[in-house]
C-alpha cells in the first residue's frame, strides 16, 4: 500500500514538533520509507529557521521546504530557491503600500523583522473577530492592494500576495515533482495550514489542532485521535490502508 503515497507535505510546529518521543518514532518510520516517499515541510517560518530545527531535533531531512506560509519554496538541503514560484506570486504585489495602509489600523502589532519578508507582511492581533478580519480585508481590497489574509492561532495575522498560501505552494511543488494529487498526504494543526486541505490532497488534522482546523469536514480529511507526530503517523496509516 505504501508505494501509492508518494509525497507527504506537513506543517512543522504543533504538528510534527511538540512531542519528542513521537517525533523520534516518526523519524524512524520515515527512515524505513524514504526510498518511496518524499517529505516536504510547509511552515510559517522561513527556510533558515526550519533548517536550524532540522539540525537540532529528530526532524528528518525533507526534499523541500515551503516557508513563509507559502511565499517561499526551497529545495533541501541545498537551499536553492524556486524562483518560478516568486515569479508567479509577484504580480500586483506591493508590500510597501500595504504596510503604509495598515500602519493606521488600531491594534495591529508588527511581528519581528525576522518573521517578515518581501512576500509576507505579518502582525500580531490577538483574538480577532471575524468582523475585524473582514473589515481589514475590505480596506486592503478597497485600496486595490492584491493581498490575502491568513489568520491563525488566534494571534498571527499574515498578509501575502493573492493566491499565495501553503496549499497553492504545495500544489505547485507537487506538480513540479511529478506527483499525483491523489497520492499526496498533508497534515497540520492551525489556520495557516487550512489551504493545504483545499487542494484535493488526503488530509490529516492532528488531535491538538486549533479550532479553526478541527472544524474541517470532508471525505478527504481524517481527524487523528493522537496529537503531534503520533497523529501524523496515525493519519498516514489510516489513508494508506484505504488506498
């Protein structure tokens, strides 16, 4: 059964990372399957930060890292940037004008510089209401700025080019690697992982997921009973037994 799943795209923090013993079991499992299964990390963090975690934990080495909530794709371990993705999402994007507009919005706290990039403008906004998020998105659109909002963990508010997210970046990479969508498993725990579940892949929501992901329903979505890496392994077993 295992050979039918050719690619695993998974979030890192709160999904694979969070339980050291479970992560060690996942690493051991992946070592036994790495000849037939490619691994990709999709993170809100950037390449250098994820690379450091790989070096200091049991996280296995992936084939690629989707970083900045889908705004960057790097091959691993070379770190080579997939320039074609940046070319695709750069149309009509204006980070400078977006920052100027949002500087007047009350309650938005800019995230540290190391969490920002050319294609990711990020703020903290604790416990934002749906009405607040709609109002912010409307103001951005009224200013003809082509940006999407990604809100997760009841705190992190990211602005990225329209159409750029973990899901679309993963789909771009899946196509580039020549994998079939029906042979791809994705896993996550928070709102910025939601787009991974909207690309026709097989999905695994870990038990410790935030409410915005736990409410996802559908034939292609499995809600694991276990948290963190143990939940990812549970989901992989569930889907591979049905392929």
